[in-house]
C-alpha cells in the first residue's frame, strides 16, 4: 500500500512545483497526473477502498484536459497572464482556466474522499478528520475563487495584489493536501480481511 500512496504523493509534488528552463517544464503536470492515476489504481486494488477508483478517473480526466488544453492554447494568441491594471475579457484561455479548476477540484475531492475512507478502514480517526476538514476548506476556497474569476472582467479596481494573495493561499492549501497524502503514507498499513458470512471453524 505504501508504494501506491508514495506514487500519489510524488505525482502531487510534480503538479505543485513548476521548474522551468527556457520555458521547458521539468516537472510537467501530465507526468504527475500519470503517477497519481497509477498510484490510485494500485491503492484501490491493494486496500479495497473503492474511492481510489474515483480519484483515478479524476486524474485520468485531468490528464486528458492538460493535453487538449495544450494544443488549444497553441492555436490561440490569448495569454493566460493577466496584466496589472487591465480588465481581462472572457476568452478561450479564461474558459480553460475555469474548466481546469473544476477538474482539479474533482481530483482533490477524489483524493480526500479516498484517504477519508482509507482512514476509516484503518481505524485512524485523526487522518479521517483531517481529510474531511481539508476538503471542506479546499471546496470553500475554490468556490470563492471561481466566483472571483467569473466577475473579474467587471471589477474596476487594480486587482494585482488580490491575485497574488489568492495564488499564495492556493499554494498553501495545495501543500496541506500534499501533507495529507504524506501522512497517509507514513501510517502503518494493516491489511483488512474481506468480510464473509461464513462462520469461522
């Protein structure tokens, strides 16, 4: 079980960090998503926690999104960078950002619900509560962020500082999701035998 959870953790690290040399991403998101998808599939097989399959499907969907979004952006000149003092218009890039955030939210839900179910099965109430609490906080933050993006073109003020603060808060929340996965890795794994109605001899 630990190798599967470690793959998920490393995959999330690849998604969280962004190292570039001459615009070349050394830790591409799609590679991290492959790690997560593979790790979730193995975790589901080993632990019997079906929620890992949900996370695996979300990672696969996110992987497809990153590939499609990459080729779409190659055909449009719209920049994803919002310049200070300018009011952005709804364009292909803005739409891709919104879709990407929703899929990422689905992935985080899959991971948190998987760890929550895994913690219940392993009788780890601390991890169970952490998974539940961090998902609720992440959901609340992402909802506010999506609302902010939706109304961003109508905001008259300079919003550079707001974007910086949102990015910082988002990074901190992503880091806490990563810590949740790492905590699950460190816990001792106890194989739970499947339930049976047959009486023991």
